[in-house]
């Protein structure tokens, strides 16, 4: 029995591509590969100053684009959704705000 039947997460890696703020929401864009089901997962970094791992953000989505399907050299009416490799995450500060505004479950200190 692996991990006492608890799910084991996939561990992926990426590199920060951009920081962006929109309507007061801080986004961190990562260049990496994200899969469906990763939303809510942590974006972790190593703090050289504190000498430990920290959570910077929470994964929200991945950017995708619809690409045409070709038959030979001719595009058909069909498309497939292509994962661009851009991961969208929200600053952990926003997750902490939501947790503090809804104090249910396990008590945290942040």
C-alpha cells in the first residue's frame, strides 16, 4: 500500500515568467507544464534568507489555445485545445485573505 492510500501529488517545476496585477489581484505566471486538477496546488520557492521553503502562490489555471486540425495541408473544421505551457497562479496573500475571512476548519497562523 503506497502512502497509506493517500494520494501522492505530481511534482512539477517551472520558472517565473511574469508578475502581473489586475484589479488588485496579483498573478504570477510560470513557464512550465500544468495539468487539469492542479488548481489549488502550491507554488513553492526556496527562501535563501530564511533558509526554508515558502509558498508564493496558488495555481489557478493554465493558458491554452485552440489549434486547427489539418488533413494533409488543408485545415478542417476541427480544433484541439493546446496547453501553451503558461501556468497562472494567484499570490498566496489572496488565499490567506479568503481563509481569514472564512475562519472554518483547521486554525492557521499567517
